C-alpha cells in the first residue's frame, strides 16, 4: 500500500511540476508577446494623438531621455508647425519588425502634397517612446526646417457657347502705401475717401510692427479699368499700384445671376472642405455656376514638401504633387442674346429664359435687376453692401429660380391637356360671355374676360385669350385629367437642371373646388410656374410633344425629360399659337413680321387679395417660339408689376428686338 501511495504521490508531483513548467514557459512567451503588442500599441496610440492634434499629450508619451533633450514648449511647437503645415491626416501605421523593444514600421499619411509613405524605426523604453526629429520624417534633424511650397492651380474659365469668356482671369490693381514716402495725416484722409475705407483702418494697417519705411503695404484691390480713380490715387505721395490677376466677369450685371460670384472662404468653408487645398486666403464659388461647378473649376493646387538644412539648402523632398488647373466650363448660353434680353428688361423685375426646343440647350438665362459679380471680388464698403441689400428692387434675388402666377400662358397648356386626354373638343363653341359663373353656388364669384370672341372655339379663345372659355374648358376637362396632364408635364417635380430651381406647383386638394378648377384653366387658381419649366413646356409644343431636359452646360447630353403630348396635339396647338401672332386680334400680333413665322402666347397673372381687390399687382408673361427649324428657339419672359404699363403687351414689345436680332444674326 505504501509503495502505491509513493508512486501516486510521485506521479502527482510530476504532473503538477509539469504544469508549473508549462505555465512558466507560456508566461514568458506571453510576457514577450504582450510586451511587443504593448509596444506596438504605444506607437499606434502616439500616432492617434498626432492625428487628433493632442501635442501636449504626445509629450507625456516621450521617454525620460527624450524629454531632457526636448522641452515641452519646443516639442509642441515643432510638431504642430510641421504636421499642420503639411496638412497631415489619415495616418496608417504597420509594424513590420520588432526586437528588444525596437520597432520597425511603415507610416502612410495624406498631406497637401499627396500621400507620403516611409519606413522608420523607434525604441520603446519603459513604455515610453524614444523620440527625435527623424520620427516626423526620416533624415530630419533638429536644425532642419520643413518647407511647403504651393503652386496654385489656375481656376477654369466659364465660357459661352462661342467661347466668349463670362468668367476668367482679369487684371486689377493692388493699391498700397509705402510709409516712408507719405507726406502726413492728410494723405490718409484723401486715401480713405477715394477707397471707401476709414482713416482709422488704414492707420491700423500701417502700424504693424513688420512694416519698414520702404515696405509696400497692400490696402485693397481696384479695377484696372477705372482710370479716373487710378489718376487720383497716384497724385497722393506714397501710393503705389501693383498689377495683379483677379477673377473677372467682363459682362458684369448681364451674366452675374448665371455665373454667380466668388467670396473669400470662411471658417465654416475651411472646416467643410478640409483637406481640399483651401487656405485662409482662398476664394470659393458662392452662387451660380461658380458654386455648382466649384470642384471642377477650382482644380488641384500643386505642392512640394521639402526638408531645408540650416544653410537654407534643400536637403531632400518628402513629397511632390503637380498642380492640375481647373476645367473650363462651356455653357450653352449665347451671350449676345443674353445681353439683348438683359438690356430690354434692365429696369424691370424680370426673368427671361431662352431654350432650343429640339435639344433643351438654354440659350439665355436672365434675371433683372442684377448685381455685378466683380463687386464681390473687390469688396463692398458697409454703405454699398447695405444699399444693395436694402434696394426695393431686390437685385440679389434670382428670379429665374423662383415660381410665379402664370396667368394666360397656362391656357395653351390647358388646351393641350384637353386634346391629349380627349376631354376637349376644339371645335366646340362655348359661347361668348364677358362675365360667367357655373351656377349660383359660386355666390358673388364670377370669371371675367376682356375679350369674348364669336364663335368661341379653341382657336379664337387662344387668339383673344378668353378667360371664360378656359374656365369652362377646365371644368369640361375635369379634375382628374388636369392632374394627369400636370403630372405628365412634371409640374410639382424637381426640375433637373445644373442650378437649383424652385419647382413649379399646383395644389391638388383645391381641385375639389369647381372655382379653383375653373381658375386653373386660365392660369390663376393655385398654380405657380418656374420660368425654366414654362419654357420647357412650350418647347414641347414646338418639338412634336417631346419636352427636352433643360441644361446650361454644353457638355451635358441632350435627353427627353417627358413626352406629355402627341404630335397631333402639338400640331393643332402650334397652329393656333401662330394665329395669336398672325391674326390682327391676336394678343401677340405686334410680333408679326415678314421674315419669320412665330408662335406665341401672352399671359397676365393677377396677384390680389380678392376678386374685388383693385390694389393688387399684375405679372406679365410671354412665351414665343420660332417655327423655323433652322432657327429653333423658345423665349419665355416674366415681368413683375406690369399693371398700368400695358400688361403682357409690355413684355411683347420688349422681347421683339432681342428675338429678331437672334433670328437675323
């Protein structure tokens, strides 16, 4: 029995001893593995602090010896200046070897000069990083500097369809002072008055510590075309004008709502576009094509990150990225037509859209009154900015983006919907009535018209623009067919266009009311139309029922937006619209000429609180098209407040010259 116990105990102790031995071996292995993993984690955590710009916490991760070599203030300033100067981000660390707490690893990071990748080594002592300047970039020493040289990309131009520059490089003068040449305080007064600056702001600028007597100190930028201002400035001792390149808009107000403008970036811009090459001195597209195509126009700046030794010589290049100039954006716009339409309505609050109905190319896109995009380059005084914003005519409002009561321009659309849905007989005589209501349930509400032709069928109703006819027609067409027609015309849908447009709309709920259905037939009711969409709809009437997608950038492929009408429908409507011009009683008869056959529809949208309101305003409309297949064009113009100015006739008389000039060129 004793032998048995001895053997069992012996075996037992051997097993335990074996377990202890295995545990000891595993512990040693785990110690080294975990130690290594811990070293790797320390390194990666350190780079995380770099990416988070926590430079003070980075310093606490340094070994005792490293902290003796680099005081905290120097370390923080050194790292912050370099990492933020090269715009380092998106760090990736891969440890490729480790032995005796020495780590070999690969660093990848994004910088202003593209991706930087290099292999490096470091030691971990007592859980702390042994750090010197080569940790940032290999071969960098404490006496070296890191320099970033930028090569700014040229911004792309905005061109019209014929290559005429709408936005691009122009010349300007940088106005500055050389302090040593100034006569005295009176010069500050003269300069402040000429440049719309304050004397105090000029004096503050000139008091900077870096300025020497022979230093040129820039104050502002002025157009190089203002020769009178140039001569007045040069009469002041100490004033110097240096030529510089600026963004220029040679057509000024004519194209500014279209091209948009640029402004200096804000802190929000820099945060939103971090890593995209913007600096505190950058300009950015703020509206129009400048904003919509900012990325393409801007291009990519070139940059070189170099290590410079204490003698000022280039020790090595860390990374280099060649600049890529911005793309030119060519528009479908004919700037001559754009200019003619602008000049015709310069003093009005208006929007004009010209479209090629066969392909959707926008030939002109005008909003008046306007502003000058150049002013945003040169800057505003407080008084100038306040005057622009407080102008009752609202020149900053882009009217081709907005929606408006369409008035009688909806009559052609109502008719086309009726024909397309077989709910309107174009030969039916609805009877000539100057004042009409469906029945006594309408109370005091009547539809009135200025002209009631006899016979009162569709063609005459369009020629004379009879409200009563189209009120009756809308009720005959019916709510469901009208809604179906509006949907086929994409009314209520987002407008596919390079610039943001307010979508046209109709209120479906109100169609349960017969008065609203009747009013919608002649463009009152609850309908609001965007001028670009209105021009597109009239284009379909000239293009066998195909409504092309409107576009203003020439590279955009033409496509069909919708096919609301058949050729049979559009042929009949087009023939009637030709008579609106050709017939002596037509509301657009003044457009009649011996050279070109035109089709047109006028409209006057009333904006008033009630039917009896006499204080409301009127909006004038015209949609006119050439039927000549070699000169395809539709122009839609909306003018605010034409009441007592001829109504839609005012619009007709002002569109005629730009249209004829375009057709005759």
